[in-house]
C-alpha cells in the first residue's frame, strides 16, 4: 500500500488511523478523483483504465450502477430501470426551480414535486433526491480510492480516512454547496473544504510567473470565469462570474435542435442526442461526419453553438469590468473543462481577447488535481501555497423602510467575518427580525431572500437605545452563518444559511445586470427612503414624548409642535415629495421639538440625582 505520509520508525499509523488525501471534481457530465500515488499526484482510473467517470446513475429494482451502462440493449428492454444524468444541474434547487429548468433542459427521467423544497426523481427503488443521486457518484469515486490503495474498508476509521477537497462551480450558492456537503457525507467522505472549480484549476496549472490570470472553465453543465492574481505562493481570486446553466450539454441540445429543424422526419430522443454528442466530438478533429445518414459539417456545428459560445465571452467581459481591468493587463487565459477542446471555442477566445489560451494541462483533469493540491496543503506542511477566494454576491440584511444594508460586499476575499451595530425602531421593542438577503440592489424587493430568524427577549428600551451586534461569517467554502447579539444582556441567536433553492442563470444575470443598469437610480431611491425613515422615526419619538410629557410645554409651544407634527405626518403619506422636501420637514420638526427634548432630559437627570450626594 502506498503511504500518504512519512512516519518515524515505530510511529507508523495503525490500520484504523490510515488516511487518504483526495481531490474530487464532481462534474455535470463526468467526475474524477485524484490522489498521491507513488509520490505523484495522480488521477485514479477504473479497472478499464478510464479516468473519467460518467456522472450517470442507473437505478433498477435491486441495483445501482454509476457510469456508462454495461448492459446490452436486450437487457435494458427486459429490466425496469431509470437512467439519471446531469443531476448536478438540479442539486440544491426547489421544486419550482426544477420545473423551470426542465422547460429549458428536458430529461428522460420523471420528477416528483410533492415536496416544494425537495424535488425527487422517481426510480424503481423509490423517490431519490439530487443529493442522494450525487452521493452514488461520490461513492463510486471513493471506491476507486479503496481499490487503488487496497484499503480494508471495514477496519478503517471512516470519519477520518478520506480527507477530501471537492470542487464546485464558482457561482454555486449556499444551498448548492450545502447539498454537495450532504452528498459527500452520505458517501462517507470527510470534506476538508469546498473550493471553486476555476480556483482549483489555477493550482494545478503550475503557473510560474506572477500576474493576473483568467480561468475559463467551460464544462458539461456550467461555465465559470475567475480572475486570479498570483504573487509568489499566494493565489488570490479578485473577481468571479459565471453561468450555472451553460455548458457542453447546451451545445449538444442546440446542435440536436438544429438537426431536427432541418430533418423533420427524425424524432427527438436520448439516442439522437447521444449521436449528436458523438458528432460534435468528431467535428472537433474532422471537417464532416454522418448522423443517421445525414452529412454534418464543422460549419453546421459552429452555427448551432455560436450563441452559447457568445454567452461565455459576455461573461469574460463582465469579469474584467467587475475587476476594472483590461486584457492588456492579463498574463494569460487558462482553459479548463472538456468543452474547451473545441477549436471553435479557442478561436473565439483568441479573437475576442487577443490572447492565445493556454492549453498545456489536460482540461478534464486540472480541476481534480487542483483539489488534491489544496487537500495536501490542508493536511501537510510540505506544500506551500495560500488560496484566497471571494464572495460572489453581496450579502446583507433588511433595515427599516425596506432597504438593504450590505454587510459583505461582492468580491470580498473569504474567509471573512464582518460586524455591524443596529438598533430598534420601536419603543420597548422586545424582539428583532433578522432578514438576510443576497444581491446588489438597494431595496429588499430587488434582492434574493436567504433566511429570516428572530432575536427575542430584548430589554424594554426606547427606540434607538438598544445596541444589536450582527455578525456575518462566510467561511472558506463560501458558506454563510449569521449571529445577532444584544450587547447589554449578551442575549444572542444565530443561524447557518441554507436557502431552499439555488440561483438559475436568469436570476444570476438579472441580479448583476440590474445592479449596473439601476445603480444610480437605486442610490437616489435609497437616499429618498432614508429621509422618509428618519422622518417616520422622528414623528414616532415626538408622539411618544408628547403622550408622556406634554405638560412640560406651555400652550404656544404645544400648539407649535402639534402643527409641525401634523404637517410631518401629512408629508410622510405624500409619495410625491422629494428627498430635499422631506429633509426640510425633518429639520422643522427637530427645531420645534427641541424644547420638549431638553426639558425631558433635565427632568430625567433630576430624578436620577434625587437623594444622591454629589460630594
């Protein structure tokens, strides 16, 4: 057995203490696992020397198969079975989200939507969630490690044996990352960390020169682009973008639809899609090929795939705009993912960026090898590099008036902890609702709700007196936890954010595009709403003060403040007033209420000093 670590004589680990350090690329169409074997980082192949494991799970009544089916056509006809592919596209999504995706991406298997939060696939073994299905893929990869290193799976400490880093798309949100964690746990893997696929690729490319690099990761089901800055042994992700519903599968579907539109005598089927995929791969190395006796050319493929490739180039441009960089400052473009093998993709990138993409590494294997590099770093002091990732979308919470206060801005390096002090908006408020949001806009209605939780048993203080410390923590895996604490009593509560659904392509692009399109409008709207909130709070404070101590005012003073207060309430209800008009009314109300505020303060001081010696 090849040992992963060197031990001094007499200090070799006991069989139940043995560990494997693994890197896993859990892909949409193919998955891989890497480990150190004979001292070298190695992609572990199956018994047929196939490194790629098809991310395909086949359920029959008594068996579960992972990868390409070994059954004959006759066996498939005789047995009841369900074949599930591209499950990664549906992991961490709600029933509504899956229904929407199915309208764009039809599959051959049937879903059950009886649970709004957890859709499941109908199989001969019952209903299976995307997490359960993904766990079978991870189990198959885990078995490869067991076979390669002759591990006795019975006698090892399973909670520590498989020290694993798993990669995810950069734009996987918290629900999708949590679902990936859950699948790994079911498969008996100890996850050291989740890292973004483009980031993992950067580690595996073995880049020597310092500078800024773009990682173009075009896989079977997702597209990611990241800008990574290398400075000696520090790798810092400075910006990231992508599309969780864009990949080689979409080229297959577009080419299939192109074929059907021209040959109407052909019916859509999974077999036809398989033939089209084979034709796509063939046209990467030849000028023409046949599908069902129909001649297809490289130009036909380019025509069908051009809109999809264009979407990836749009992402690259958005990436550089976010980072405020130009292509002249980029050291190189690193190609990752099987779809980057296409000459059409290489040519499109070269023309758009004036850079010749780097293809020195195997685009299918670099992600798994990068995950292994990170796993080795986390389990050994021999590997020297520091990996810094970023928060892909801004995170914040709702404040009075339906505004969003951003706590962790987009593209902030992670892991990160940020704190901010808030207060209550009502007198004697005993509880506080914490509403956590994700997005780039200024209004709650324009952002995505992640979670709500309450901080209860607050001390009965006047509005604005309580001090509530809210802490956002995003760990290295991109998982968020939020804690709220009342500082005088130390009463606190917290939550780990596990949203019920993931971001679709349209939601993601909408969040980013709208933040740019409506940026100035949002700022003006926020300033207007802030003035309105301030006026509302001042009106409430005046009402409260008058109810308790209007006897401190003479009749002219009382009449004056009541007149201004009435005007303020009318103004608050008038949506036509602009920010400047609201600020003027706020100033008037503050001026008219100042005598009452001073006398209330004096009264409070006198009561506090009654019977107390100051000498």
